[in-house]
C-alpha cells in the first residue's frame, strides 16, 4: 500500500485519494480566443515523463483538499507534497 503525504493531514493510505492530473497547468486567460487545436492541446496534451513528475491529488476521504505532490513514476514513490499556491520544497 502506498502512503501519500497530504500536506494537511500527513501520510495516509492511497485509497483515500484521487488523482487530479498534472500539477501547475494554468487555464488560458482568454479561452474564447483559442483555436480548436489550441483548446484541444490545453485539455488533452500532458507530459508522461519517466522519473520525477509533479501531480495534483485530492484527499477525498480525508480533508477533501487538493494539493500537489512530486512522485517518481518509475518507483511509484512520493518524494514530497505542497499546498496549491506554494512553491515546492
């Protein structure tokens, strides 16, 4: 069982969380001005790196908050987590 480090509640079992996508994706300032190709790229194109990756998670069965976490996609180990709006440690 993986332990995910919630920055609000501490390490908790993975069953309490849901994955919410890649971290630090900003919504376009003027989405109505984007072409269909640009809008599709914003919605669907994400990186899928080998190694360290910043992700967004939600502690559904806990505090209910979203947070960011750095996870190694090769070992599936979490390195650290941080609150939205903060810089990673």
